[in-house]
C-alpha cells in the first residue's frame, strides 16, 4: 500500500486501522509513505512528556504518535517510512528479526553491511543507521521503521526534553558519534525514496516468498476505522506532564548507549553509558567525575565503584555510589534478537 507523499498522522492511523481490522489468516499488509512534513514521532506508549513543545515549535516539528513502540524519533520530509502488519503473529522478537533482516537486505543493495544490535537497531560501522519498533495491535503484530537518508542531530536534540543545556549538548555530540545516515555511509547523495521502496519490495518478495500486490487504503479499512485509529493515536494537547528536574533523565542514543542525568541531595551527575560502562562523565564533584571516567568499573558494580571513589578521596563515596546506582537502574539490557537468522 504505497500512500506516496502522505500526511504522517494519516499514515500512522492507517496502519493502526488495518491492524485492528485484520484477523489471523489474513494476508500481511506493507504500508509505505513519504511524510508530507517533518515531525517528532513518539512511541505507542509515550505522551507529550516525551517532547519539548517549545523546542518542537522552534524546530518546525509537529508531535505525532505511531502505533509501534520505542522512543521519540525525528522523521523529516525526505525520510521514507514503512509499517508491516502481520495478522496472527504474536512473537515480538520473531517479528523484529524477520523485518530487520529485510531492512538489512535493502542496505546491502547499496553495498552496506549492517548488523543487528538487539532488539531494534541496525548498525553500519558500529553506528546506528536504522531503528525500529514493534507492537501487538488487535490480532496483529506491527513493525515500523524508516530509512535515514539524512539526520539532523541538533534538530532532534532541540525537540526532546532535557534537564540542562549540558544534557542537550551531550545528546547532540552522542548522536553525531553513534548514528550515521545513508548520505554519510555512502559518501554522497543517498538513494531516493522510490529506489528504497523498490528495494524493500524486492527484499520482502525474495526473503519471505511474498507476492506483493498494490492495494488502495479503502480496500483495507473504511473512513470510520481510520478516524477511530487517528483518535487512539492522538497526542494530548496542552502542558506536558511535570517531570522531576532531579531525574533520572534518560534517553537512548542507540541500543546499548544511553545518556542519563540525575541529582539528589545537592549532588548531580551526567553520564554517557555504553554497554554498561561510563564513556563520559560530569558531576558536581570533579573528583567523582574523574573516577567515573577512569575507573573502568561496570556501572552496576556498586561495591567496586564505591571502593574506587573512596581510594580517590571522594567525600561521601557511598552517597555517590547510590546516586550512580539509581541512574543505572534505568538502563535495562536488551533481549536477544537476530535479524533474519544472523
């Protein structure tokens, strides 16, 4: 179902409506669209608290919600998106693996070798080039992703809430370091949306043995179902939910890499964490920050961390340990997913 240049809210509602109306045994549906406008796209369970409304206005971004999970992402007007509805499928890891495998095939069409970083990302050269999400809607599993032709890290960082200017600055830096778009990966003009769409159709047909047939939206859902789905996905207007400025504030840069900021009892720290280890640290205690940067202790190993802080003469080492552990508690390991039998 190629919706062409499409109102993104209509695109997300179409996937929701198709999934809710499908029954086990119905054929799969692939929806493809190029957004008519840039927007900050929230995961299915997120609300306005996941956006900075003032920042979005300044960046020229609407705030919309998609029917699949994950965190907020920036979708620009040249970023083709696709949603796959699989009636009767309930295994999220299987859905992610199968669909990520097809996306890998698309990237391979242009000579890019991507590997899966469980559960949702594809990496090229260790940097995220595609993120995805999945959800159960009605009796169907829904997978969603987009092909990142170009990525504006500063625009995204301005659109999400942040506890400090330093957090926002670190987010821009981390995104630039850990993400890559097609233009960067290919060293030139990225393939256009029509070529990417054709490559995806070929990958799905070859990998899954599908025979893809064009279908209009009206063949899969009616206007009433579409309106109901749009209402379900609507983001509440008004003031976002108040957040504790102390934190913990956490945002995923890519699978395995998080930026977190937390404060308690006059102490404050900001950490960039990769695979359980601190890669960058700032704290209201310079000595504590130095230990966090240099100790090479896994973040969840509180006893070793406290001992390292004490050896360095950091005042109230236990209090700093507890603050770090509270921040680390927000960072959960990802489940195992393989992309198409990888």
